[in-house]
C-alpha cells in the first residue's frame, strides 16, 4: 500500500482519484476498442497474400444482362459519408446495366445488424440512392456464395472476405482513404496495410490515393475525381456573410478536430462577435473554450442552408480529403484548408481555396481575411460558379469506364 499512499500524499486527492478512475476504466471498460475486433479472425488467417494470386488478367466479356457483382461493405449509418459515396457508385454500376449483390460485413459481436434494420436506415436517410441490389449478411463460415464476375471490397476488413471468394471473379478495391493510419502501430495497422498487397485493382477517390497505393504497394489503380452533388449544394444567399463553420468530428482523428478547435480559439479571441458553427458531431460533451453553435450530425438536406450563412469554412484532412471543401464551395463559402500533398492533390489547382500551413494563428488569420475581404459577395459568386459544372456524373463515367476496362481488357 505504500505506493498508493505516497501518490495520495504527493499529488493530492483529486489527482489520486483520477489515477484510480483511469486504472479501473482500463481494466473494466467493456466498450474499449479491441485490436482486430472489426475483422473476422478466420478471414485474416485464411488469406496468405505472400503467394501472389492472378485475379485480374483474364478477359471477361460482358453478358447481355450485365456483370454480376458482389460488393462487400460494412452496414451503413445514416451520417456516414463514406457509405453515401459507395452507394452513389453502386448506383452508377446499376445504371450501366450491371447486377449487384451487397454483402454486409460486421465482425464485432455488438452492435447487431439485421437486413430489416439496414433497410430502414437506407430508407430514412436522403443521401442513399435507391438500389435494386439483393442484400445479404456476410459470415466467414459461408463466405460469398454465387456466380459472380467481380467482387468489390470497400475497406481493409472486407478485402479479406473478397479475397476468400472461391470463384474466378475479378477483384476490385473501392478505396476512399489510407486506412492503416486509422490505427496506431499495431495489429490493426498491419492487417489493414496488408490488404493493399492482395493484387486487387484499386478504384480510388482522387489521384493522391491512387498514386500512393501504386507507388508504395504496387497496386494497379484508377481514380475518379472528387465532385459535388448539385442537387443539394447550391448558393442561395447573395448577401454579405459573417459566420464561420468547421467540420468537427472528434471520433475521426484524421480530421484533427482538436487542432481545429485551437484555430477557432485564436480566431474567437480576435473576432469574438463572429458566430462559429460546429457540424459533424455532437460537441456538447467536449471542452470547447469559446461560444459556438452545436449542430451535431446533420442530414445532407440540412447542410446547404447552414453553409449559405457562412463566409468561411475550416477544413482539415490529414489523409484523403473529405467532400466538405467541395460542398461549401458550391454554396459560395471560402474554404481554409491545411496545406499538404494530400489536400492539394485532391482539391486541385483551384484559386479559390486558401491552402494554409497547420498553424493555429496562420489559419485564424486566413479565416479573418475571408470574412473581411471587401469583395466578399462577388468572391462568393465566383467560388460557387467554379463548381457549376462539377457533378458526380463525370466521376461516375470515370469509375464505370475503369471498371469495364479491367473486366474486358485484363488490366
């Protein structure tokens, strides 16, 4: 008992109580993340990627009724941007005459997902296009059953299920981010990184991911360009604007929410009269040291009216860029974006984007400049007009063309 008593004497009751609470949480917390909990262990064990597999060299002529495609993906959430995007491109495949079967991959014991529950989620959220696809729950004991021409993985865990399919289907990897860095160095990092070595053909969002996977893992890839859904995101406010918005999602570390709050703390110190909006996650339980409007997670239909109140938006992406900068620009908002290869590759050479180093003071100054510029209204018009012809249909064509080229050309 001498060590606990010494700690109590040296640090005081509050610090001692904190240490006890942390110790108990680490020992007893049933909700703490467990390594490899999001992938079936038997899937990982069954995949020996060190023996190269030739998944994609054969040419497969298109049947009159279209290709049969199995798409493996985790169960969707109403606010999951990655799922929204995946459904968008599934719809492009269906519109091109192909037939999809969705396999929902959910390895953790909880939460429990059912097909009826998933259907309700899809029906209740406006961002999901309606698909004709058959839906099935994946289990490693059964695997992917049926005669498919192609199998598409959606993330690192589903890549293991796609690899295990026993048929001759071509293998594709719908890559939306560099997922190993979702984890610290450890088992999840290793298993996620290995999925890029399976010999699948990568179909990536933007050129940054495509080049990275080819350069570092030898993966054959094609990319489709970022775009914006003009059905939702349009400029409707032609008046001068005073507000600022930040996509705050602390559950997604690659969006650097805590660093963004440092930027906004400095911004608020200099401009305390400006309304700051936080959207993406309920921030009420977080220590936010300035006044703000807490919007939490929002349906896509609610976002354009909010964006149209704002003069500037703070966007931070440490891996693949989110769609947030594109969506706010379509609404006439000046984005302030962290300056890095991943963001410049994704967002391109757009003169209306303010790329700023990751410095709280520098980014705060950029937000202030966007609000203060005397031609703010005219500048807002120019920002929005630069996205007048940037829609997902062109990206869909890129995606389907790349898919067809691999299916019929053997590359």
